[in-house]
C-alpha cells in the first residue's frame, strides 16, 4: 500500500514546481512547433514517470502500470470516438452527401460568421450535451473544414465554441461526478452552475466571431450573435434551475439552432463575409486548395433529407447512447472490468485532498457496447447502408480512416497516460493545493483550479472528481459556500477544455491538419486564460458582492 505524498520536497513551492514539470514540458514542446505532438507526448510521459518515481516516491511498478492504464484508456473511449467520427465524415464525403450538406448550410447563410454560430456553437453544443468527451470538436471541426474554413479557423474556433456547454455535457455527467465526490445534491450543483455559465453563453458566441472576423466583422452581425447567445443562455438557466441538470445542453442547443435559423429567414447581414481564413495572420490558409464555387441551386426536399440523414441518425443514436438507462442495459450485456494488479486500491488519497485515507480505483472498464464511439460507429454503418455503401466499401474506408488517424490515436493515448499517472500519483493534487492556499482570493483561484484540472485531464468530469472534494473542504475552512466553489470548479473547468492537449489533437485530426498542434495551442491559449479569469472574477463577485446569487435553492 502506498500513500500519496503532496509535499515530497518539504517545501510547497518546490513541490509545486516539481509537480508542474510534466505538463509544462508537454505544453512547451507542443507550442514550440518544432516537436511533433506524438513525440512531445511520449517525452512528457517519460518525464512524468521520472518525477513521480524519484520526487513523489511512487513505486516504479505502480508508475509504469498507471501509465499503461492511461494509454489503453486513451484509445478506449476517447480515441474510439475520434476514429469513428472521422469514419462517418469520410463516408459522407465519398458518397457526395457532404456536398449536399454544404449546399444546405449555404442555403441558410453563406456568411462564414453565421455558419460558425450555427455549426461550432449551437450544433456543437447539441453533441456536447448528447455525448461529450471530444465528440463536439471532432464533428464540428470536420464539418467546418468540409465547408471550406481554413484548418486553423476550423480547429481553433471549434475549441473556443465548445466551452459554455461543457459543464452539462454527456447528459450532465460532470455534475453527477461532482456530486459523487462532494456528497452535495446534483440538482443544487447544477442550478449553481446554471447561474454562472449563462453569462458566458452570451459572451462566447461574440468571442468566437470576434476571434474569426475581428471587431468590425463581429459588430456587423451582432443581432444574429445576440439571438444565438440569448436563445441558448436563457434555456440553460431555466432548465438547470427549474427542471434538471441532465438535459440542459440538449434543450438549449435545439432552441438556439431553431431560433438562429428562423431569425436568418428574416435577417441577413448587409455584406456577406466569405473569407474562410482568420482575420489577420492565418498560416493555415496557404495550405488550402482553391475553393470550388458553391453550388447555389436550391436543394429539393429529397436532397435536403439526404444531406441531413447521416447527422439525424447520429443525433438519434447519441441521444440513446447518452441515456443512463441504455448504458445500464448495455453494460449488463457486455462489461469487462479489469482491476490493474498491484495498482487497483493499492494507493491511498490522503488529507486534505480527501477526508481520510481513501483507496484509489485503477480499473480498465471495457464496456464496449455503451462506449460513445461504438454508438458513433453504428450510426456511421447505418448511414453508410442507407446511402448505398456496401460492406466491402465501408471496410475499405474504415481501413483508410485508421491510417489517417493512427498518429493522432498514439498522441491521445500518450496524453491520457500523463493524466492518469498524475492523478494516481497525487501530482495534480499538489498543484491543486497550491491554488487552495490563496486565502481571500480563493474564489478566483479556486475557479482556475477547475481550469487547471481540465487542462490536465481533458475532462470536466475528471476535473470535478479530482478537485471537487478539495473545493468543498477548502471553502468550508474559509467560510465560503461549498456549493458555490464546487460549481465554480466545473464552470471554470470549461475554459480549460480548449487547451487540453487531448482536445487539440482531436481538433487537428478532425481538420486533417496534423503536425500543427502547436499553432492551434498558441492560437487558443490566451483566449482560454482570459475567459477562465473572467469566470473567476464572476465567481468572486458571487462570493463577496452578490451573495444572493449563491444562495441554495430550496
């Protein structure tokens, strides 16, 4: 049995610096642009093992086993989602259905700014609510690149847009995870998150268009942006506070998409924005082939249905696969849980991160049938058959997709190895304790702790499970609302989603822009920090200036 050690160097500052070395190494190597992402991830895994073994005193066999568990977890379920999303996209391209989809979106609006609102924000929010775990960025990135956006615009803006819905993703999984470690009511936690994020659901659509088209480009379409934001933010608040936290994103995204499409029937900008590249410097624009003129022939009803059919099937399947009842049924048919020998329940999480010595689970759950990626594969196969693609052609296309995604799958697995190792070794808890020592500024830095958790793990759910109890303990010691700070962990975490290495690799894979993960990271990094800081400031105001907004609903 091994107990986690949070101050191995007997100096909080030095121990925090040591804990930060693996993730800093990863980010610097990726951001430099001189090291390919998969090589950077492998180097960071090696560095993480050296730190956990020689500084944090984790037994070497445990450190290596934790890394292997992370590698396998990286493919199932995360890489499995990416692989099958790209497979579906490739099938729609080869059958010509994607060209029809481009015409359908162009029929709503040719303006690139408005296409971003519809696809990256509203459409992406639906997939975040239905399945989460990388699916929205994979789908919206692939769709935007197919619509002709530059690779950097398609990947970077998909990442920025996939923020405000994240806390309620996968049918409220992050909220459920937060409730499970804090013992707080998930309905109350969801309501509190629903009083924080609607502000940013208004801001993010403006932010995405500004990042793409600049201030003037944003200002010229402000009515459409406002409609998109308000029609998402208001349902997000109402559903989370008065219904439940499970269907927030599904309801808000459908209302937002419907409101924007109806609004665009009566309003269009005076001047269309047709440039597919980011305003200003966009090195990815030079890699684009000359765009074909968009066929403006109106689609017939049958053509429109044919264009939307694969995505309708995906929506239906993802709603089924995200349902807890379905997961329970599917797992009763096929489940293989493998407790990792000499690792599972052989590590104790210690106070103050946990109330007392708490055994850490290290189980690889191969629940193949209920994996989101399996649902995506089934949706792709059904779509392929309905589009007239035979089994042989589907197998050939799947083989091509595997070759296309191979390097990215290796990268994702290596990055999950880092996240799993830092969690089981307590390295990430050391970083969390540094944020928790900020006293009166804790509402701000506690929010950034959630941001850090998602940046490290790639998941708002994982960040909530990792730091949720620490947020509760620290806030009670400081006389703050534990509900407020637990919710802040989730709300702050959503802004870390755009810079976690796993999401960046998903984006580069979806947009077929391999080897440029550093460019994507440099583009989104400051957006992430500024937006996370704004969430922190809002939570600070809730704690000290507007305490009535943090009152518990009865």
